[in-house]
C-alpha cells in the first residue's frame, strides 16, 4: 500500500466489480475497465468511469 498525493505517480486498475464481496468462482469474470501506470492512463477511458 502507498499513498496518492500531488507529485506522485500512481499504478492501479479499475475493475467492474468488488472482488472482495462476490463468490470466489465469479472473480474469473471480472473485467478491467481502465489501467493507470506511472500516472498515465494506458488502457480504457478513466475520465468516463469516474464521472
């Protein structure tokens, strides 16, 4: 774990469901909506998702 603050880069993914609260066998169906690497969106449409 880390922190997100001004001046730091972030690496994370946004997925389409809360994998901590679904049956284990459904995790395989989880889709990645967007990926942020080194502070840059490298997959998906981050701004459409967060609006």
